C-alpha cells in the first residue's frame, strides 16, 4: 500500500534522511526502528488540519482499544494505530475483518487466538460493515454458530503478521500499553463477529470521533513512550 500523508505515490524503500519525508502506511509497518511512525506522528501533531482529520475518523473500538486512523487514502487504503492504554475489561469477540491487512507490534505484548467455524449454536453470529454516511458500523444478525480454537501464539514488540478477511481470530492477554500499527487495503467484504447469546446488533455499533484535545494528548503520550524505548 502506497498512501502517504498527502496520498502521493512513490517507490517504498528504506527511510530517507530528508526533512520532507512523508512515510507511507507500508513504510510505517515495515520500519521496526519506528522512525517512519515517529515521522508520521510528528507531521500530524504539527498540522492542525491533519490532527482534526485524525480525530474525526478515530474512536474507541467496540473491542476495547483506541483505533486511530493516521492516514486515509481516497482509494480506501489506510494506516491504523491501535492502542490498549489499559487491560481489556472483557474477552474480545471472535471476529473476521473487512479487508486484508499487515500489522506490527510496536510496544507491549498480546496473544492471538485463531479459530475456524463449526456447526453449533454457542455463539450469535453477526455480519457488519462500516456505513460511510452514518459514520459507524452496521451489524445484522446472521444466525448461530460454533467455533473451534486452532492455535494461539504470543506476539511481542517487533513481530509482524498478516490477516485475510476470511480468517477468524481474537486477541487476549493484552499487556496494558500495547501499541500496534497496521496497513489496510480498501474494505471489500462484510466482517463476522461471534458474540454471546444475549448480545444484540447494537453491541457492535460505536460512533466515530474523538475530541481533538484528547487525541493530541494521546498522540503526544504515545510518541513519548516510543521515544523512551
């Protein structure tokens, strides 16, 4: 993915040492030194227009973490940063995704659990997609299902992984302060969420938007934590 802060396309490579460098989402995920991520954060923090746009399209995700969309291209590709500032209050739902993405753990640690669908009625299944007009996800009940745990793995700072839309997973054992970055392709499919039998479609709906001052303070704190590593 080649979406920079100004949606310009260029050949991806090592981070160039020049003041006008604008990292792409792929640069940020690939650069384990975090230099590209810091460049991206500093550009946003120095530009009120960019910061306002980030605040408008970011939110606390229904799965418990803060989701910051740092770069959003007109093609639908984007750079996301997920931040668990505290331990999750509950187990994360098993879910798939709306698009292919590649991710890197920047700080902290988490466990990824991989699943497959099986016949059963242990979970309510929902299909959801993002409604650009309403600026939140729309969930539709899609029957009942069972799932089987295939394997679990621990991911730590520096680890990278990819996910296709058809893959089911959940995240657990998240260390408070864990931070990830991910380069996403454009949305092209509904995602699945498997929830407990007392769940409703409204449980999947979270309005988008975070107050500007809050986003500024959070990005400054994240920048400080990265620089301290």
